[in-house]
């Protein structure tokens, strides 16, 4: 029996456009070797986005007058990765596979009364081992301001508020898909073991999944008024920042060194290319000169030019043989 699989990734502004380039296949090369570029035309959009996700976020915030204070460290968008097993999709066939993702899209639009207008992109990838859909959306909650007026608020922490928020997501997704006619078991709870990393690499981009697995626990916001807990979490964040800063410094040094080496090699390559062009030109001139000289000798001595060339060639071969013989004699002595 196959499972319903839905995973959530939170995006800050600095990861959002990386997701755009991967999901919309804007990169030239991919570290995920399971991507088959020859099948790229089989990918399709249930909701297309032709501009970078960060730009689309700003457009939607302005268009719908979304409230909510957004900082550079804030999670501004979420991404569902929706799939099942490779065997499940092979069994149900192309038409039902398409219906599976269209049904999942409707679930996303209706879950927590989100609204389809806040879905940025829904891209189905058929060019990897297992079909899957990346659905990027704004976590908008429908609430009221201090005066009791209804507002639309962009807030990732409010959208995922509650200890069992991910468990509820998986429960509701499974129920929705089963009611829609798909014979699937519920995916494992968040507290249970996740899908093995090798399978996740098959499902979708390895780096994105690795980011999700490593950061899911750390990125959860503390819902507490305990000063000591907040202080400890602050120290953890500072340590994490310092570690990332050190990693960035090392990577920058390597990158700068690599760029310098590339520039040096490029200059050397340009010099060699100029020398090669010059040598080719000189070689052509010399061949023309020799040919004219042979023509001149042939005319002056009334000697066939072809025979003259043959005699010169024989002389060169004989000279090489004589030199070889002399070297061997010299070695014997």
C-alpha cells in the first residue's frame, strides 16, 4: 500500500528565489542526478508563475493589502512537496496521476480557508524518478485587527500555530485524497521516522530536502514567556549565526581564489590562442614561399616540379636515415 506524502518547507526571502529556479527549471545544471532533462517537456503547471517568487510575493501583498510585519529573518512563504510512491503513479496511469495533483492543488487552496489567490505556483515535475508537485503559497490567515475589522494577515507563525499543526495537515490531506477516490494510507506522523534520505533525494531536489530535515526543528518559533528559555534560544541562534559566518568566510576565500585562478588561466589561454593564430599564419606564408621557390627552380632548369618535389622528399628521408645511423655509431663508440 502506498502513502499520501505532503511535506512543508518554510521560505525566507533568501531561499525563495532558489526554489523558483529549481521548481520552474531555470537552472542549467542540477546536483540531483535523477533529473532527466529529456523529459523536461512533460513537466507542467497547475498554476504558473513566470516571475521570481519574491517579486510575486510583493505583488500579492500590494494587491490584497496584506497586513503583517515582515523582517529579513521572517518566513514569508511556504512550499508543499506533494507526492506518493513511484509504484502508485505507475499503477494509476497518466490521467489519474494528473487528477491526483489537481486534487491536491484544490486541497491546498481550501486548507485553513487559504484561498487560491494566495498560491504563487504549483509545478508538477515528471522529469524525476517519482512524480511530485511543488506548491508555493503565502501563509495568509483571515483574522481581525484591534478594532474588530476583518483583515488578511501574512504570518507564517500564525498559519502554523499549534503543537500539532503538521500532524493536522497530514491528517486532513490524507482524508481529502481518500474521499476523492485515491486508495492510499496516511503518511507517517511528524514524530515518527521520516522517509529515508535516499528516497527523498529521488522525490525532489536533494539540497531543499536536506535543508528541510536539518532546519525543521530549529526553525520552529518558541511560544513561551519563559525568560530563561528565550535566553537559551537566543544563545543557540547566536552560535548558529557564528557558525554560518565562519562557513561563509571559508567559502568566500575559496570562491575568490577560484575566480583569480580562472582569470589567470583565461589570460594564458588568450595568449596561447594568439600565438597559435600567429604560428598558423607564418606556416601558411612559409608553405606559399616554398611552393613559389619550387616553381621558380622548375622553370629555370626546365625540370618537372612533381619530380623535383619527389627528389627533395627522398633527400629528406635519406638525411634522417643517415643521422640515425650516425647517432647509433656514436653510441657504440
